[in-house]
């Protein structure tokens, strides 16, 4: 019963991802850009529940984020890949939940999400070819990666703690 | 001898009797010389409490404003009638809907804002969204109680604009930065070149957007660009700081 409740709490936190993305609190931004909330949730989930749960969660969250964003690029492929990759890493050992490593993984994940969006916008939108590879995309990517990497040790650690309590209570 | 002394004393006494009158005459000379300044100033000072108050000044201002509004209404009506004669689409202030901005991300990957009114308030896809000063975006999708706006700065955003001074058409392209790009459709003639600082508005003959909405000012212009001049545009309405917008039905 306790395990079920903990999992529910974790899943409930997933519902906060689109809301936080929409709210975009201005006090948690770097150069006007907030953290990648989907990365902050998907990382601990994948580390805890494995590659397939991670990939599935990536798919679901990708669908939701595509729904609340403008057309032109999709989050789905990169989130599936990230969920799967982090799930595989999580299966290897327990040392992965160190704060520094969590921050690093979140930073890499955010860079990959940004890179995926950047590539899609540059190559699939005609007007993008106007301005030599969209330097604003690089700025977005770096700013989001840094703020996500800084927020990850706090947010991801808390979510992992939520899941670990479940494990210890069994 | 004694007689002459008496006459001097008599003259002196008569002068002492006359001096007030001489003083009055001198004062009046000053009044005449100063064009009555003392009198006017004194009059103004004394009658100040009885001057027309702010109420009368407001009446005059209100009257002037009313006259200008009436003239504007007449001109707008005239404009609508002429547009109808030319079979051009028109817009009116009656179609404006105010809505609060409930989510904004003007700087991230998606330059969009979400409004707190949707299809139940009459908002539809393609409606123009106005901030204070001009157009900021187009309604991209609506739900019953929300509407998502694609900002003019968003990658992939493209609308037709024109330069009213040179009467040249162009396309405003969003490239993700705060300043979209204008790409003119043809070269400017020698007589009428687009200049930095020129106003851009929606085309008066537009069938997609309301006509003659101000959009932005040309900030820099590359006249050597091929095939036609390109420039960077500073939008008049900055979406970063807008809490309320107006949606213009078209």
C-alpha cells in the first residue's frame, strides 16, 4: 500500500511538469529561460524504474509537451532516448544518485533536448535558414542546460528520496 | 524789498499746495508710458478669485476632445465606406476582446503566450492579438477557456506587412529573437527607399489580418541583400511585459 502511494506521488509530480512549463516562474530563470522541468522529472524516474519505464514516460511527457507547445518541432524522440539511456545507467549501480552526477546528467539531458529542438527548427522550418544557424538556439540551449543542471541536485534528489523511502519501507 | 519777499513766500506756499496734483500728474504719466501695466496687474491681482476655474478649462478640453472624437468617427466611417466600395476587408473596434495573459514564454524555444479566454468568448484561430502599440501575434489554437498565441518573434511566424511611406510589401519572419526580420518582396525604387525608422503595418489590402495595424519600426536595413532588401524590425508592443491583450476579430 505504501509502495503504491509513493508511486502515485511520483506520478502526481509528473502532472506538475506541464504546469511548471506553462507557469515558467520568472524567479527561476537564466537570461529569461527556465529549467527543463521534463528533464528534472524524467531523470529520477528513469534511474529508479529502468529503461522501459523511462522510455515510456519520455513518450507520454513528449506527447503532453508537444500538446502545449507551438508546432514545428517535437520533444518525443529525444525524451524516449533519454528515458531509455538514464534507465540503463540506473540499472548499473546505486552511486548514480550523487548530487554532482545528477546535475551532470540533467545538464547533458537538457543539452540534448535543446539540440534536438534546434536541429528540427533549423532544418524543418524554411525561415530558419535566414539567420545562420540561429545563434539564439545556442543561447537557449546553454541557458536552459545551466539552470537545469543547477536545479537537478535539489529536485532530482528529492524525487529519488521519495522513491527510496518506498523501497526502504517495503 | 519787503514786497518781493512776500511774493516769494506766497509762491512757495502755492507750490506746496500744488505738489499733490503734480504727483498725480506724474503718476498718470507713468501709467500712460507703461501702457497701463500697473492697472492691469492690479486688476488681475484683485479679480484672481473670480477667474474661470479648472471646471471651465475642463469643459473646453472636453469639448475639443469630443470634437476630435467626432471627427475621428466620421473619418473612420468614411474610410469604411470607401473600403467597402473597393471591396476591401475592414476591421472595427467593436470586435475587440480583452484577455489576460496567463502563461508566457517569450524567450524560450517556443515564443508563445496563453490567454485566459477562448472560444466561449468568441476567440477563433487566426484572430489578431494586439498589445499596447500594435500587433504582437496571431491566435494559433483555442480551447473553450484559453487561447494560444504565436508571437511574431516565434520561429516559423510569417505575416505580410508593408511600409506605408514607400508602399512596399514585405514578409515579417520570426527567427526566435526579440527582433523579427523583414524581407521586402521587391527592390525599392530610387525615389522611395525604405529607411531605418520607417513604420511597418499590416497591409491595407490584407485578407488574413486586420488592415493597417501598426507592427514595428525598421531598425536596420541591408539594401544590398539579394534578391531584395532585408532588415531587422523592432516591434512596437513588447510581449515580455504585457499582462493584458486585445484580440481583434476579423
